C-alpha cells in the first residue's frame, strides 16, 4: 500500500508545475473576467440609461438586471476550465508515453520496481483522478469569492444577486463539472473514471501490439462505450422503458462493470504483454 501511495505522489509531483500553472491561470483569468465583463456591462447599462433617459429601475424593468451568469458564460470564465480539461485529457496519454519516449526510457526502471504492475497502473489513474477533483475543488473555492467581487462592484439597483449554487445550476458547464446532487456526482465522475480506464487499456493495447494494438484499442473503446450506453439505446428505441431512477442505476452498474473490466484487462496487458 505504501508503495502505491508513493507512486501516486510521484506521478502528481511530475505534473505539479503544469498543474499549479493551470490553477493560477484559472484564478487570474476568472477574476480578470469578473472585473472586465462587469465593467463592460455597467458601461453598456449607463450608456443605454443616458441615451434613453432611463432610471436604474426603468432600465432593470426594460433590459433586466445584471447577474453573475453573464460573467460565468464569458470566455474569460469558461476558457480556463476548458484548458484544464484539455490538459488533463492530454496528460492521460502523456503519463504513459513520456515514460517510453522520454529521456532514458524511464518505463524500464518503473516496470522493474519490486511492486505489482497493477499498482503502477492504478497509481497513474489515481493521480489523474485526484488532479481532476483538485481542479473542481479549486473552482468551488474561487466561485464564492468571484461572486462577492461581482456583488461589490455592481450598484444594488442594477444587480440580481445569485448564490453560488444558483450560479452552478444555471450554467451548463459548471453544472456538469460541479454536480448539484450526489447521484450527479457519481454519474459525472464515475464516467470520467471509466473513460480514464478505457483510454489506459487502449494505450496498453498499443504498447503490447504496436500498429495492431491501435486497432485493438479503438475496437475495445467502441465495445466498452456501446456496452455502457446500451440502456440509453434501448430507451431511445422504445423497445423497453426505463424509469429515470432505473436508467441511472443501470448506467452506474454498467459503468462499474466496464471500469472493472478495463482495469483488469489493462493491468493484465501491462503484466503479461508489455515487457522491458
């Protein structure tokens, strides 16, 4: 167990500089967005009130109040979230291929460690999953502070105050990355963990069989996705009706099966087909 924890810590440390940079970019971009977009909205409101000789109350009646959702939908706010997601998706591949193609082919040393190769596989998956959760936690910490800055910058008569939970609910991207229910959390991050395990297994296929392995990996990914989405296809075809609770429960069960199968197959390939 201690070796597994050390491997997880090692993998996180290897990506720590880039990871901290992503967190800093998120902080700077979103806070800059709050100030820039808020100022732009206020200037626009003042111009309209001046041109049409409207009071603040009349402006709100005619054009609506200024609220944080207008900032949360801006590029300043959403771009760093997208950047973090793309970076972590890219790192799913980099975390393995860097070891093969980096200096001194580090994978040879890694695979010869006196520990189970399953620990190596799981440590890389765990490191990525923890970094995903870390980014979400960072966003949860930043959101109330950004909302407070917005509320302090907009006159009372022109703004509509929103709680952090309301901001999340009314923003599609935030609602996806910060689910408002435990079931939503299980689905969103269970699917994320499943995708990581499928991609890891596809990488193991490629490392085991090279060119043929790419085909094997793509086929396996398609089969795994089809298996997981079977209830959705069945419901769409109206062959069988699922109640919402039944559909969610079936998806969670199939997600666990696909994830478990992917981890088993990936670790088997790493142990029996990938050689040093």
